[in-house]
């Protein structure tokens, strides 16, 4: 087998091994073209020499660098009437100067170049016609499709070791095709344009999938496995309240955004799903239920200082202060005087008590204590009983005028609480009396 055939076979074997070894993580490019070589040296008279094919296979590594092999066939005529077969096999490293559409690049490498005249010659690899070659140059890739590029390059190749080798300029023009990791997920969208390069997707969504088929790619779909609307970022809205089911605490009941998608039937600001009394207006702090109000005065028991007696909010749930009744009690009208040893009411006394009846009518929750007193005339026991009779007489009159029994209580103090000097006529007269006083509660005593 001659050397050219050996080179061709070696290239094909290497090409086959590399193709079989490619993976989805590694991008590849294969190129085919024609070359022009221009031999250099004192013993060279010819110009450009045409050759074909020029083949290469490369793999992108990282950060603009690629590694590859190249192989080519051609002819060379260093002098008139001297025709040589030209072939080469090289390893190449390439660096892209930019990642734009049109990509200039630098390259360099090391390999073998052979200039054969058809006569077998002795040599190590495999004849004296083959020389080790180092080279470097510049090229450019111009895209004509998603994966197809026009490639133009020029390089200087320096050979050594044999007198039959030549330093030369090499110019190549051809086409390159990118394949392999250019589409890692195999969805037909190049990785450079694929927004989801590791997941098969659709071209209309730049390589991203639309799992639920709602027209919204999974990368922008908050609910990628449930068909929804664009307004709700791809999520469904089962109850049609404008709140996505994923955010809706009551996805099957139309509600409001303020209630996180739940209704508020009684309008008390507590959503039905947390309202213990969903159909009765209540207090949010009481789970949506109204507070108990035992006396029905509109002041809840928890805030009512008089929970069993109807009152007013201004007085913390207790009845309004009976101002006029208190003024009456604190005035001189509060005193009813009696004759000695008597418990009988006269006309003036009844007029005073009629005024008290009117005030008790205004303050229906007020109650009073009727206090009876006596002067020191007679024995102590007699005066005690007399003071009790005087208090009872006042109570009887008030009952007769319609004041409820439970609002009236009596007590007799006998001669124990004089307001005047019992040694004088005037003092004893002032001590024969009944006073109206307030009871222990807000009720009037």
C-alpha cells in the first residue's frame, strides 16, 4: 500500500473513531474544501498549485478553543517538468476571536507533509519524502445557515528533516457543517438560541417546552402542568373570580382578592373559610362571630361594666349617671320632716315625694335607700321603731305612685344619727326626718 493510501486510511479510521465517540455535550464541525499551495525556497520556480480535497474535523472545547485534525491531497510543481503528489495530515488547535455571526480565528498545529515523485524512497515515516511540519495562520467562518458556514483560511507551513520537503503557504476555501452538541436536547433549536438547552422544547418558544399546551412556555408558566390563561401567568381559575387557583384559598368558590379568593357572605371582613359565623356580622377578633350582649344594650359583655343592666356606651355599658336625681338627693328637698312621735306625711311631704317619683321615672334603673331618723325624745327602742315607721311611710307612698318594690329599700337609724342638737327645740325638730340616699351601686341610693 503506497503512502497516500495509508494516509487516507488513517484519516478515515480516525474520523470514524471520533464520530462514534461524540456525545451530546460536545459540538463538532466537519469541513470540506480545496486548497492552493505556494512553495517557498531558492530551488522553487512555480506559482500556485491547486489541490483537493481538503478535509477537517474539529471539536469545540471551551472559551473559544477547538481541537481537530485535517487531511488533504493535491499536487505541487517546484520546477518546470517536475510534478509531485502533495498530501498532509495534521493536528490543529483553533481560537475564535469573537462569538459573533462572522467569526475570525487563529490556528496553529503540527503534522506531516509529503511531496512524492512516485519513486519509493527509504525513510522512517514512511519515506524520505515526508517531513514534520509546524504551521500557523488565520481564517474566517461566514455563516450561510444555522449550521453551515463558508470557511476561508491561509497559513504558513514549515517543514524539516528532508531535502524533498518544502516550506509553503497554504490557502483553503470550503464549507463547514456544525453538528453534535449544537442541539444538546435534540429539539431542533440550536443551543445558542435555545433558552432551555437541556430540555426538548418547541421552536416557537425558543426551545422551551409547553407541558400543558396552553400557549405559555414552562419557563414563564407558574402552573406548567395545568392549562391556564396568559393573564394569570398560565394558571387556571376554576371559580372565575380572577384569582389563580394556586393563590386562591377557596378555588371552587368565587371570592375577592382581599379575602384571598374566598367569599365574605356577611361582609364583616372575615372570609367564610375562617368565619365561625359566616352568615352573621361579627368581630374579626372573635372569629367572625358577634360578642355576647346579655343586656342587649349594644355594648358587648366583654366591655360592659354592667353586663346584666342595659346602659350606654359612653358609660361603659352602665346606665347613664342620674344627674338630676343626684342633684335632688344633694339638695334640701331631700329632707322630709315629721312632727313629734308621728310618721304621717303631710301635703308638702307628698309634693316633695312626687318630684322624686318623677325623677325615678326618668332613671328606670335607679334604686334608692329610704333612711328614717328620730330625735332623742322617748326611749331608744321607741325611737328606733319610730324611725323605721317613718321610712316605711315614705316607701308606701312611692309604691302607691308606681315605683317598683325592688327599687326601694328602707332602714331606720333611730336617734343614732342626729343632724341637730337634741337639747334644743329646733335641733330635735330637724332630727325627726327621712333622707333619700344612694345605694351602693350606680343605682341611686
